[in-house]
């Protein structure tokens, strides 16, 4: 039997609910029927019928590509959440087309890193939180868990605000009431999931497809400066003023919780564990990620370009997401008194908030179970996370009004960017490890590109934090100077030391091995793999 490094899995663990990233985890979240075959992401029949076992080589086919599409498209919903809309509109309205290159760069980074996450899940059959728990034992593990939870809360904050703003635009519901209503979507979501998550997923993708079609049409109405679009795409430009928004774009595009989720949902989708099957599965996941995330970044680029053409070029200041409602006001299509494109804009905000909620719920479950080995009831987990997002949202709305919600959306994406290195660095280390990944470890070129991505993220975050510290020390208010010196600076030093620790910590060498099907075994001839 051939062995590949990884995390051990008991065969009976899959259906017991003990495995945090497996069928039991999905049952706990979705509450499906007792038949464990009815798992949301499974499409085993299509996979098994595509092509039977092909020995040491698995040929990639269009049928196989279609059979494997799915996980990355669910992940891509998070790349179109209200936080992305806010940072795209902010970047376009304030800096024109200058930050298009940041979007493109962030998308390439996302494709690479999401592919590493799927490789980790496929090869080790463990998701990122489980491997972090195994590698960084004790307090470092708990620290990583806290950082991951902060990222999920920041993500949930964007979903709360986006849904509330969408309800305000479509139904004229006050923002505070809309935020409070989002606390109830937990029960609605779990109730709908009982009747088929496939249909809910298709409904959400349908909303996003409609709004993307509207943005494509709006590109022609906006008449953007094509030369500036090309310059913004291929000529990097960045200054201290645009750095804050650039970090927000990176945080909105490369989202930490997506690594935990993506590595979890691909782990047990395979019908064969041969080396050829694992290799092919990794390639299929790469295609899945590239197709889904490129589609998402196209929509994000369209939003930024339209914002630049409609606002920046006309010197219009955008201080709320409601201002962006004007993005789609001139298509000329109406149903009664409603502008169709505007109506779809609001509906899509609601849809993106709700569909992103699904991703956040799943990611939060995997993070808690992976780091703490605790299986909290999904409703309780969801309500606690949602309350941690609702309370600051209500406070900000009451204190600052609509403009405060818009800035809170931007801030949440910057928080995600600051959390990003603490998910990216372990991911790169684990997938580059020969001990854990065996012959499926990263090629040196892939590792080099991955570390370049990590360095870019850390560099942008360092510039941002140092600029904040400088503002604190040079502030005219004594209280800001004291807080910067007594609280912010020591915290910054501790965080940087922790980042150095997780980067250079010596790898544990006593990791367990799990068994991969030997291609020469007789049992392997009975395996089927969808190609």
C-alpha cells in the first residue's frame, strides 16, 4: 500500500457526526434526512458514471469538469458580498480606475490560494482548521481560532448591513429595523434548507446572474474611458490615500474564512483514493476555482468601472451604499414606478447577503469544530455570531446614520485583510510540506508564488498599520497618543511576533499517515472516478 502524509480518518467517522468537515457536519448544519447520501455538495452518481477507473492516468474531460463544478461557485458567492460592492464603489468613486490592478491581482491571488486550500482538503482529507489545531498546539491554536472567528464576524457584519440596505432600497424598511430582521434569517435559512439546498443555491446564483447581466449592460450606458481602464488594469498605482481602500479590496477578494470552508467541502467528494484520482481531483478543483473566481472578479471590475464612470468622472461623492443605487438608474426599463435595474440592485444585495450567510455559517462551524473540537448547535452558533454583528451595526446606524454603515462596510473588509496572513501562511506551509502532502506537495514555483502573495498581503497591512500608528502619535488629542503608545503599539508588536512564530515554527515530524489506495491492488479495479 502506498502512503501519503495526512490526518488519519476512521471509516465510520463519516456518518457519525464526529468528523467536523464531513457528512456529520453537513447534517448538523443543514438537518437533512437520515439518509446520509443526501449531502448538499455530493453529486456521486454523475461522478461515477462519467468515466470508470483508468489506472495510473485519469484523462480530463468536459464531462468531468462539469461534474466537479460547484464548490468554488459556492465560495465565489463570498466574493460578491456587500463588502465587495462597497469597496469596489469606494475605489471607483474616489480613485477612478487606478485600483483595477488591485482587483486583478487579488483575484489571481485568490485563485492560487483557494486551489491550495482544495489541495490540502483532497490530499489530507482534513480541512485547514483541523491541520492548524494539529500543528500549532496549545495557546497558538487558540489564538488562530480567535483570529478566524473575528474574520467570520467581520464577514457577517457585511451580510447584516448588505441585507438591511437591500431591504431599505426595495421595501423602504428603516435600516435599524432591517438589521434587527436579519437576526431572524437564521430560522428561515434552516427551514428552507430542509426542502432542498440545491434549489436555494440555484436561486441565489440566479439573483447574482441577473444583477451581473445588469452591470454588463450598464457598462455600455456608462461609457467608461477605455484608455483609463487599460491603464488602471496594467499600471500599478498606489499612494497612502488609496492604501486603505486597496487593503479593503484585498480583504474583500481574498477572504480568510473561505480557505477553511473550501478545504472542508472537497475532502470527501472523491469516489477513489488512488494517486491518479487525487491528482485529477486537484486539477479539476483548479479549473473549478479559475472559472468561478474569474466570473466573480469580472462583476467586481464592472462595479468599480461603472462607479468610476458615473461618480469619479462627474466628481460625485459617494458616502452611502444607497448613493450607488444611482448606478443602475438609466437603463430605461420600468415595471410600474420601479426602475428594473435599481430593483434588481436591491434584490441582489439581499440575495448576496443571504447566500454569503450560508458560507459564513458553514465556515464558522468548521472553524469551531476544527480548532476546539466542539459541535455547537447550528442555530445557537448562528445566533451568537449574528448578534455580535447586529449590535455594532445598530449602534453605528443610530450614531452616524447611513454614511456610518457604508464606512463600517469598508472597515470590515480592512479587518479581513489584517486577518488574512494568519490563514494564508499556515495554508502555504502545510501544502508545501512533504511530511503532510507526500508527493502532492507544492512545486517550488507554486510555493514561490504563494509566498509572494503572502508577502504582498503582509506588506500592504504593514503600511496600513504603520500609517495608523503614525496618525495616533501625531494626533493633537492626548488620549489618542496615550492609546497608541500604551495599547496599539504593544499589540502590534505581539501580533507581529506571533506572525513570525507561525511562519518559522519547526514542523512537527510525528504526524500520522493515512493510506491511499494502491494502484496495484485488486480492490482498485472496482473503484470509479468521475473524469
